[in-house]
C-alpha cells in the first residue's frame, strides 16, 4: 500500500505505524509518502486523519506501477529518458574496458555518429575465475577520463556490493547486471544515492521479481530507475538467451519506468542485432544498449556479439526511419 | 547431403544408393535431387559420374537452408509470400469457427480493410476433453462457403493425422498447430500433397527441431512451407508464452523459408498485440497471424487474446508506416 | 464435474443434459457416470432427482483425481500394476526393434533375470526425416513373435494417429510417446479401446496438461492408464532432459493413476540410470522403463543412453534392497 | 590447467608465469599448485623444468573435477561430510530466525532426534522489499547462543557481500544462497577464509556455472566447499521449482565435492519432502537440508514448505532404512 500523508502528520504516529508495518518513508514536496506490503489495504485509526490518498495493489509492484504514477522521465545531463521524451539514447561501447586506445576509438566513433552515451565494464562478473575479470579501478579511471574529454555520459556495471560505492562515485549511470539483480547490498546502496540506475533483468528472473528489484531502489527514495530487458534463459540453444518482448509488452502496459533493450546479450551474435534493435524501437521502448568494439575478434570478453564500427554505423542508419515514426531523435 | 544428379542417372544406380542411404528422391526440371542424412559428405563411386553438384551440411537442416537455396516465394492464389514479395499478409479471424454469422462478420471486416486471408479453427486441439472441441466438418464447410462468397484465402488447423486429408481438401493453407509439430502422420501427408503449409513451432521445440519438422515436408517434394513462430514455453508466467524473436533472427539468417509471426498466442492477451506486430514487421518477417473475433468476450476459446474489430482496425492503421519502410503492401 | 446417476435415469433427460454440457457418459455396474467441465458445480433440475453423488473439482483433472477415487490397479496378464501392488515391473528393451537376433538376446536377458516386460519401438518419432525411422509393421511382427515365444508383455509406441489401430491390435501396452502426448487421434482411439496405455509426459508439457491428456482416455471409458514421467526440457544442457521428481511428488499426492519413471530418456546417458532408478523406487513409484540393448554402441537410435546387459544386470541387483523396503517384487 | 610444481620453483619464474596467465597459486605440503584457464594445455619453457604433474581439462571445471582428485571429505567439528563418510547430516531448522523461543524449540527437537546441525536465516534475500527481511545481526546472535548451549553446528546464509565477514565470524557453515551464487564479493571472501561453505545452485544457473562458482572459492585456497542442489526454475508451476536429480547424477559422476539436497525449496510444499528426501538418499548424496519450524503456519517466510515437528520426526523415521542401505548414520 502507498499512502500520501499530510506534511503535518505527527512524527510519533508516523514512526509507530512505519515500525509496526515495516514501511518506508519518503518526504515529497507536498506530502509524505509511505510504502509497505501490498497485503495492507487501509491505514489504521491513528494515521487515518492524516491520509490524503491511499493506493492499494494486488502485488508488491507498487511505486513502479502505472496505477500509481504516469510514465516517468529521468534526466541525465542533457539527456531526458522516458516514454514521452523526444530523445532516444543508443548506448554503445565495448563489453570491457581494455586499453586507453580502445576507449578513445570508441569515443571517436560515438562523437562522429552524434551519440552521447558510452558503456564499458570495469568489473566483469564472469562465470569462471580463470577468465579476464576486468581492469577494475584502473578501468573506471580510463572510462571517466575518456568520457570527460569527449563529454560523454558513462554507463558501467557493479559486480557486487563491495564496489558499489566506487561505481556510484565514478559513473553517471550504474548498471546492475543480470547476475546481480537480486543483490540487496547493491540495490539498497543505490536506493540511498541519487544515482541513475540501469537495472538489468536477471536471466532467470520473472517480470514480477524484476520490478520488485526496482522497488528495492524506489522505496529508499531514489526514483531514477531504468529497466533493461536483456534476454532470459530458456531451452533454446541456438541463441545465447531469449529476448522477452512479451515481457516488455507487459512492462509497458503496467509500469511507469523507462525501458531499455539490450539485444547484444540476448542474441549473443552480431548478425541479428540490427533486426532486434528495429523491433525494440517499433515496440516503443526508450533506448538501446549495444556492445560495440573497435575489433571484436580480439575482445577479451563477449567477442561473438560485439559489433564492429561498420556494423554499428549500419545499424544507426537502419534504425533512423523507425525512430522517425516514433518521433524520437538519436542521442 | 543434397545431391543434384543428371537426369540420365541410371535408375538402378539411383535406387540402390537411395535404399542404402535412406535418401529421398525428387525430380526437378533439369536435375534429380536426392537428400539423405547430413552425416554423408560424398556420393559413392557408382553415383559419382552423375553428380552435378554436392551440398554438405553440419546438421539435418538441409533443404530449408540458405546455404542450399535463396529465399523462397510461395504463391497462393493472388498472394505471393516470402522475403522479396511486396505483399504482406495479415491473416485474421477467430480462434474457432462458431457460427455462420460470426464468420460473415469477420469476412466483412476483412474485406472492408482490404485483407484477403481468413483464419479459423474447425478442429481444436484443446488440452482438456471437457472444453469446446470445435465444429469439425461442419466448421470447415462454414469456412469454405464464407471464403468462397468473399474470395478469401483460408487457413485452418489439422489436429492430428486422422483429419489431415479432409483439411488438405478443404482449405488453401493447412496449419500444423504447435501441439502437432512433431506429428509425422500430418507432416508426411502434407509432404506428399502440394498444399501450402503453415508450420507452427512447437512451444517446447528447439529451432533445430522446428526446421527439421519442415524438412519432413520438403523432403517429400512439397516446397510450399511457411514457418510460424508463436511463442515458446518458459518460466515467465505473466504472459502465456514467450515470443522468440532471437530465434526468428536465427531463422532469417539461416533458412530460406518465409516466416510468419503469431503474436496472439505468444502474449495471450489483447493489450500488446499491436506492439508485437510492429516489432515483427520491423524485423522483416513475411506476414502476421492474428486472432480477431466480433465479440471476444463470448468466444468459445482464447477469449483473452482475440482482438475485437476496433482493436484490429487500430492495429492495421498502426502498422502501416512500418510496412511502408519495408516496402510492403498489406494483403 | 462428475455425477453418479441412478441406472434408471430416463434416456432423454440424460441425453439432453449431456448434449447441452458436452458430457461423456460411461455405464458402470451400479450407476451411470457422467463427466463434463469442472466449471459445472451442480446438475440441473431435470437431472437432480437421479443424482446419487456429485464430485466437483477446481480444474479438469477429475477422473484421474485422488479426490474422485483411491489409487487404481491395472492388470496386464499376470502383472498387477499400481500403488498397492506387490509387483514392480522394470520394463526393459531396446529403443528400436532392429533385428530378430537383437530381440532374442533381449528376451533371453529378461527371462534369465526374471523380468516379464519388453519394450521396443517399431515406429520411431525421430526429429529428423533423414534418421532411421524404425522397422514399422515388420518391427511389430518381430516384437510380437519374440514376446509370444518367451511369454513376455509387450510395450511399444504409437507415432501418430495413422498407426494407432495397428498398435492396439499388436501389443499389450501402447505407449503414447512424449511428442504425441497431445495427439487426440491417438488418445481418443485408445479411450475407445480397452488397451492398457502408458502415457508419457510431453517434455514441454505441464503436469496439468499431462493429466488432462489422461482424462482424454479416461472419459471415453478406458480406465487402464499409466502415467510416465520421462524428463522435461529446461535450460540445463549437460543432461538430455530434467527428470521432474517434484512433479512426481505432486502426481502421487493428487492423482489415482499408477506412475512409472523412464530415467533413460531423462538423463540421456547410461552412467546415472541406476542412481535415478533407486531414487524413483525410494519415492514410491510403480515401475521403471529402461532402455537396454545387446550392443548400445551399434544401436540405430539413442546409443548414448541404452544400458548393455552388464549394466542392466548391475542395476537390477542394486535396486533390490530398495524394492525390499517398499515390499515390492521385481516383475 | 592445473600444474603441480616443485617447492623449489624460483619465485620470479612462478610469479612471471602466474601474472602472464592470470593463474592462482596455492602452496600445498609437497608441491605448489597453480591453476589458470582450461585453454592452457602446457606450461612454458621457463616453468617446465619444475613441473611435477600437469592436469588439462575441457572446461573451467578443474579443481572440483573428479579427474583432478578423488571425492573430498570436509570436517566440521565432529562431523565428516563426503562420499565416503559414514555420517549423514540432516540439517534442519526454520527458514528465518524469529524469536529465541522458536530457536530453543528447534534445538530441543534436534537434540531429541540426535541431530547436530541447525539452519536458520538471519539475513533473508527476499524478492520484495516489503516482506520480512530477517533479524540480521540480532538473528545471528540468537542462533549462535542457541547453538552454543546445545552444542550444534550452525548454518546460515549470506545475502550479499556487505555481511559476508559477519557471517564468516558468526557461523560454522556459511550458506551462499541461490540468488547469491554469482556474487563474487561473497565467493572471494569465502575463498580467502577457511570457513566451510554450502554453495547453493542458482535456480537459473547451469551445472557448469554452478561448479564454476565453486571454483571461485577453491582457487583462492579454501577447499571446504559443499554443493547444494535446491531446484531450478522451469515452466512447471504446480511446484515451486524443479529438483534436478539428473544434474545431481552428473555432479556425482564428474566432481569431487560433497553434495547436499534441499528438497524444501525445490518443492515449496510440505507434502512430498519425505519422498524427495528418500530419493536423494537412494541416489547417494551426502546430506539433506530441510526447513522445519515449530509452527509453520505462523512462519514469517516460506510458511508452505516448512515441516512441523511431527512431520519432521516422521521423515527422520522414514529415511532410516534407506540410510542403512547406504551404510550411513544420521548426524
């Protein structure tokens, strides 16, 4: 249940109620917002006189629900992301930061193609300890300095709760990766910051759990959450994962958060990324996240699925007419 | 392996080889085509002098492979369906034939919207014996007469091998439903006919098995096979199935058969059908199959996912700009 | 709903009601049983005076439900199969009938190990048209003659509705294979016979659909249905399928039909078959179906998963103490 | 590749090689063990003179592989766990620590039934922020003091990297929960400790990834890792998850680590836990983890699946004959 309370609600009544029902409190401009389990359907006698509005729900998808609020927009620097924004970010860059030269080449490519968002991983949540694990702090520094020089918005991933503060301090948008979606150490730290969060769906996670992971951030007071569908694990093995656009249809129909698609990790191969990007745009999503590398064959991770610059350029050209129908401009 | 042989290949050599290797023989205009397991990589000494061309493959996706032939087009009446056709069929109609009035209303809707293809089930492969099982022969007759009056192309589904002949004789395009994809009684009968086949992917079937089901039809000599992706079964339960557009990207990249998408069965709800239709068109598929009913709430099957005529009309309008980019005209 | 009606219920009232509600009628010794959709909760005014007992259900699992009847036993020759039987059949034999010699060797193995049930496929529902498809009619004849000489109970699979009558006439127990579970041509023909049916779960089918497939047979009047769990398709790819023993726990707790486990198809390798067999016995199932071949390496299908005779013998020894706890004797 | 090197291998050569190939070094009694990616198949010229033995692998399952070492045993207090141990731990206790009284009742139950291992969660990785999140530090203290009084071995779960040190200091066995399996912050901290680890399989994780998660701990030098299968997420929805005993067969056949089964989370209901426990024992696993609560209906989490004491007692009696066959004694 979400309650909007008068700003003059007595502190002791508020505190008592919230302790008793494990509710989260966020002070807004003209009201106090409190959220507790969807099993609650009415406030209690003490609180009732101060209730402005009550929102009840079938499940714990509450703050993220379209029933609670219209589609949200998130501002990052000059970029506004969301259903009603005219800007459409295509966030490109390599799976991993590898060298300064690599990042410079990527930045050049982005600038020449009028893109403003760069992605690159410094902490890589690999499934084997014997694979390349990322350049870590050094990688983040390379990303920051390249972005600063070229005036780019940075996206990079937190691997686990032990680096989350470093990430929040280093990048514009913290990605929560598919393997970290349930990581409450990450989610709570992000909730307590005002950092923009790109929350990826766990590949074994239901839509319900995915949006509830967003609720972990929202209920702490941080409203800057972007949902990212990146493919789920199914029995099909010709592709790396299965991009769940039925799930995206559900999210569009039921939630108020911006939605971004990552076709690269879903397909796991470069050949169909442009097609899936066009499909995602036609569905009306709010941005794309695409792996691009100066020389994918030599990439230290995800070599198969990263686009080279020619492929990336071709993709950017191919999506233009679809963006035009959506009245969106590439950012 | 596929071999193209000279038309003067001696019958006994041909027959010996085919018996020994379980090969299928099809006479083409200027050569004899034989196909056997992909484990074969060369012909034998007797056959060698008559070989025009040899095609070898990694798996039993052979006749359907882009390595063997360019994208195929299939002609049904005035409709040409395939990657390079300018026509784009949106096949609409109810899940089940229910009454003559119902079909007439659907036919009127189609004609007024310049559509030429009607779908409706007479044999319904329900999962419970206690549900409505379809009007069977009577349903097929209603469909035939409505289509004849209105000059429509008919699509209807075979439930199992016991009605396959009736279907072949009654409709323009025989659908092989998702639960019948492995049914060799159906596949072989269709292979021996020259009927156009819309082969739906089994919801528990891999892409490899799906295309191999098409090979059962193709190897018997019937080249008129359309592939239809309609969603696979995954752990996600907010939607009925998960539409596998990564799989479609693979099919486009590797096979020569036309591809149609059925968003209705994938999503299982009417709300996102237009979005998924736009996505499919943007990906470059060759047609859509969409459930439409004069009064979905009273439908005897699939009530949730059928569009009413207002929703269907809206969808047809919304997809127009996407078809234009693809240089396709609604049919 | 299932109704038990007095034997003197007037025919016209009965017929009217059954036509109106799509109900199935079966005459039992002391009552008339009718079954229609679980959405019905009460009979109507005309029928009410003749109702002996009414059974209502949450879903269309009705005749198979433990709420309707206690655990059933099925008699096949000298074998009684079911929860309370002291006999425990381990049905062994090759994936496919290949030669007379092969079947004789299998029969000898069975007899020397006091087993009485042989399995072997004559119609093979392969996923590629270019693989071995079984010896068909000839295979069934070999199986029949071998079984007759050695007094064995025969189990063999129907591929699709076009051979179902031949199967019913040829073997003691007709297997409905995993790819044919939804085949209503097969299910209805079996329902109208009195043949014992071993119904395998579709690898993409829910437990609900699996038991409803059994209902297709039961509602036609044939009560001789055995359920067989043989693995479902999941994301895990180190094993061929995933044996669903949680599902078996549900079936044991909720249905009245005998349950058999096929570990061979689930695992797809010979190494763990004995372990899975012991697990199944410890859970309290009613029999096992295990692929055994005189020379698995040369088998024309499923070479990886068939046990050789040494492995099969070892398995039979290893399961003995577990059968003893269950108070079951190998049959 | 794993190399066993002479103890006199020059430090600079060792260091050079390990830096170049990202290898992990562990000093053993009579050799130096180094491990790097399975893509390496031979040492280099500098290192070669010091190589005692080389182990090469198909995949990054290396230290955990049966090809590298025989089945391992792990000692925790008086308990030895592993394939060849005569002790069989059944670890029981509530999902969450709730009150001191609750834990005392559980401890009494365990002692009266000669069990020595208690499980209880203090940090609960719930999927909704609005559910009970556990008593955290206070919960750990209650668990510690109850265990100390009653001389019990404690098992409790780390939620994310932010509490891992507290867990290591507080309990005998740290559980890595299904949602934390990929959490490298947790895995690395455990690898650097000598704490016994119960590593649960992620419900969306392949067996390959599961064992590679164990490799993250093993390669840091901590050999005390127990694998725990607890069900994977599939399309089946009558049960909470699907217990993957085919996967367990693979693990037994290919890895050297002890294996424990958690039937409670797999099934998600109390009714079939005893059956699944018997199945697991019959397969030859090394222990069970079962949720037990004095009053499951009032439990703050997992109410459906926790056994009450009567059910737990019945289970302990029912498994006895199966343990006897395995020559194992309840611990």
